[in-house]
C-alpha cells in the first residue's frame, strides 16, 4: 500500500545526485528513490502476488469440480 499511495498521491521528481524519486506524504514527508533495485523488488513482489492468486484460484476451482 505504501508504494501504491506514493505513486497515486506523490510527485515524481528528478535530482542530479539522487536520480528519480517520488516525494509523498505518509505521516510526514517521505521520498521513495526509484533505483534499479527498487524496480526489481517491486516486480518480484507483483510476480509473487500473481502466483499466490493463481494458486488460490486453482484451489477454488479444484474444490468446486
């Protein structure tokens, strides 16, 4: 939810030292630096969630068969 809220309500900015980042508010001003390692972590999280949801759907389908 933190990532979703940062992208939905924050502002993407660029800094010559930090690179690209999102400035957002969540109980105070925060920054999410958009590095290659961040994008890999985000992609892995989405893939893991997708796999879990597919497993749940398959289990429901098998129980109803």
